């Protein structure tokens, strides 16, 4: 056969539609679908069977075909087996409403109805319980890896230092992880809901993604223990040395970006027109430091693990927490939305009683890297 004729022949053959479902008369197509439904039921593919039965219903409605009573019963059986309890209830009610007490499957339909209602109630209960569990399930904090290294701790910048920032000393810090953000109300509220502790008050300043405030050092430690228990990870408060090391991110200046506060780089009283909100701002509202940490300067003061000591004589040089001194008071770092710029310096230190709290005081979590 010449190539040109062969091409025409192939085109005619491929261009001619084969006899398909669309060419069957509607009443036959309904029966054909019904046969497939029965095959799918035999295979226990109830979802596919239910989808096909919906096609049958649509086809019958399109052509004004009567839907047999038995079809409603069968639909209810398939829906129940497939976990579509509301569809099963609606369909069996249609069967009972049309077939009545004389229906072939009257008794079975009643039993199916009771079972479907019980299953729907059980499913709703499980859904409610899961929603409750989700509300108290911890949100795993986003963590930044902090490389190990040595740094000079204290008043290395020489900028507006306080006596408690002396003497400068070298500290070796092992690699660890630190929360990219301060712990938020969204995270902390799950802790109080799960443990029955009193919910932290935002005193009208806002919740959600704002940093939690009004938490004592003891509250913060309890949160890290709960988070560790729930996740199997080793969460804790950072040590004072770890906190300053991470805040500096390799810098020796007053702030991680330089010796001047600048404008609109942090949240404090005097940090710039856009940040003088008179309240905490949502975490991450300003850019991160070079190590990917947000709000190390400003927003809320942050609890660390260490007891208070008014100078660095005898301070640990291995990055561990200083667990001697005045342990009724604990160290706070980072300044806050309520503080002046000088209190946001990397070296600045503050302290209050471990059981106290305030509207500008929160925390972030650290995580020990396991071998």
C-alpha cells in the first residue's frame, strides 16, 4: 500500500471513536453501572462503589428515571461500610420513607439506621477528642543551630557598660540549638491547657504569635520540662553564657549589628517610629541576627538558667549555667519593648526573683544536641 494511502487509512481508523459508554442508551447505562457497583462491593472498594452510585443517581435524575426503593437501601449499606455515616442515614431514611413497613428490607433498614447513627456519634466524639488533643499538643519550636566556639563575655564593646558586666572573660561554648523566636502565647497556651496551670495573662496586649509574657522563671522551667516530656527532646533554658554568645553571633559591638541602636531594628522604647508600639510585637517582626535568631535585642526580656551574681569573678568558663550565688533571683537578658536602647545591648544583664513576672518578661528555649 502506498505510504500516502496508508497514512489516510490510519487516520480514518484512529479518528473513528469506538463504541463506548457514552453511546449506550441511558436505561442500559444505568444497568451497566449497577453491575460495576456490585463488582466493586464484592471487592470491598466501597468508596469507588459509592462514587459510581452517585453517578447512577445523577443519571436517573437527568432522565427522570425512578430510583427504586432497594437502591436507597443498597446505597445506605455501601455508605455505612465506607464510613460515610451521614450519607447512610439520609439514604436509609429515604428507603424507609418510601418502602414503609412493607419494604423487603424493613427490619434490616432499621438495624442499619441504628448502627449508622451510633457510628456517626462515635465518629463525632473521636473528632472532638482529637481536636482537644490538638489544642494541647505541643508546637515544636523552630530551632537554630549555634556552632561551638570561644568568645569574650561581658563589656567587650566598652559602650555604656555596667559594673555587673565585668570582668570580661573568655568562655568556651559547645554547639547547641536555640529557639529562633521567643516562646509565643500560641505555644505556651497549649502547655497551660495540657497541665491545668493558670493561663498566662497578656493584660490586653495581644496573644497568638506575640511572645508570652507574665511568666516567672519557675513557669519557664516547667514549660521546658513539659516540652521535653512531650517530644522526647532535651529542651531547657539557655545558660547566660550561651545566650550572650548567640546574641553576639560573632560580634564584639553593643548590638549584633553595631554600636548604635539604629532605627526600626528592634522593639524598645526609643528604637524607631515603627517599633515604639508600647507593647510586644509578633515574633519575627524584625530581621534575624547572623545566626538566624530573632528578637535577641528587645521585644521581651528573656529568662536564662543562671543564678544571679553581681560580677563575673568565678563565673564558669565552659558555657554552663552558674548555679551558685543568689539563686532566689535569676538572670534576664535582651531588654524589652518597655526598656531603653542601652538595656538591649548584648552584654546587658538584669535580674528579678524567680517567682516574679512582668508584662515585658518572657523566654526562649534551648535544646541540647545529643551525640
